C-alpha cells in the first residue's frame, strides 16, 4: 500500500490540519495517510494542551488512517532532532512520500537551503550574520518561519531516500492570534486561555474544556522548587543543558513566581523561549544526557490509533521486518520507561480519576477508531 506521511502535533487539531490531510491525499494519491504525532509534550517545549489519545483519535476521525507516536525524546527537541525522529519513523513505515506545510511555498528554494551544511536549528543565526544561499534565500524573508525551518529539516533527513517531498502552502501565520475558521493552533490556545469559544476553528472544541486542557504554568510551582533545590552539578546532567543555562534558570526561578515572567526573563538572543522551555521540560522529567545516549536505536513504530485502512496496512506490515507495536508492553524497555515516566509528570496536575485513566491508556493498546 502506498503510504504518505505527515509529521504533526495537532496541538490541538484544527481546520488547517484537516485541509493539510486532504491535500496530502490528493497530492500523493496514497492508499494510507499516516500521521507521526508528538505524544504528551510538543516541540516548543510545553505539555500538549490535550492528551495524545484524544489528539490521535481526532486525527483519525478527520483524515488520517493511522497515527504513529513520535517518542518524547524527539518531540521535545529543536527542528533537527524533531525531524530526525519523525522521518526515521516514516522510513521504517516504508513511506513513499512526506507532505509538509510551508510559509514560503517554494520547494525548490527550501531544497537549496537543505543542501547547505547549516543545521536547521541555526538558520536564524546564520541568516542574521548575512549568510546567503544561491537562489533560495533571495525569495525568503530575513527571518524564516517555523514551518519553513521544519521543511528544511525534513528535506535534509529524506536526502538519499526514495521518499518524495510534497508541499502545502500555509495560509495562516504561525504566531497569528486571529481566531477564525482557519485559525492556527497558537490562536486556538490563546482563545482557550482567554475563555473564548473555539468551536469554529477546531473539531476538538467539545474536548477542550478548562478541566481537560493542560498548560505549562500549571507545572511551574514544582519546576521552580526543583530548580531551587537541585544542585547545579545535577542540573548540568539533564538533556539539552549546556553553556551554563542551569545558572540562568536558577537565578530567574528565584526571582519570578510566574511562569510567563520566568520564561520571558530567561529569553535572549542566546537562548530562545523554545530552548528555555525544552530545558525546563527535560528538568521536570529528569531526563539526563546519559539516559538519552544509552537509548537503543529506534527500529520499531508505536501505533496510537488507526481505522480500517490502517488495520489493513498493519496486517500487511506483519510480513515486514519492522515491528509495528500496538501494545505498550511491546515497546523496548528503555523507551517504555521514559514514556511512562514523562506520562506520570504530564498527568501529575490532573484530578485523580483522569490521571489514573490516562496512565491506564498509556500502558494498554492502540485505539481502533470505527
């Protein structure tokens, strides 16, 4: 079966995502549309606004045939790490194509940039110093937007593979807070925090109640205490910590009792807000560099949700050398331990009944969506 892959977060899923899935099917002519989706934490360094099971089900009900989980350690990284993990899963799945969004809508230009040796996470810095790329940079603004940076990262990762890149033009600015039928995920999250209705923008509106949504600031009291009571020598061991960032975090944690003010005070040209949040998430989950280094290579795929078409694909994959896992117990132990521990933190701010329910889902099996 011809498989087209999308790497996404659906935080939360909205009408633009549905359009993207429709375009992916049309452009690829695929038999199976697969979404590689972040789990309970997302790339910008925050807990997902709604849990991965609800987001995976929404994806299948609104266009995808099967949803694979992007493991925590790739979900909470910059563009290069995020793309590496996502594309690796599509390679394992035998994807024929990958479809991604872009602000500049020019695949040739993005490919030119991808062919340079610059790390996608450092594109802003490279361009700010005046570095220019033939043909590509001439049509781009001096500040690349998030989807274009990710597009470059995907193109780098699919180099020397048979995976065909397909591009869908993004019509809404990533950071736009305008709430409409085509609102961005950022606009929807802002509206939720402002207690405004998001019914016109997302099919998940009924699931995004105040008691169901999760926000970074809910974890800040614990994060602040942890930073202030943990030796800096220990903090330096955590994943993505470098350049003395632990000193900055501790100093600002002592000064600010509000999560937004804390992040803002830590942010600078040297440290982006996303990098600060990612470090904080890894500190919350106590994920060390050594633990990440010791993770075995991912040669398996964890399935979160699927429909009848996805089930047919899974049956075909039984003959393939790649393991497509639908039960948590089948996930290799080091990866399983990490996912469960991060789920414990994610659910820690929830009411007990909901916490237990999500932890039970974590250790059970993929959801079949009829």
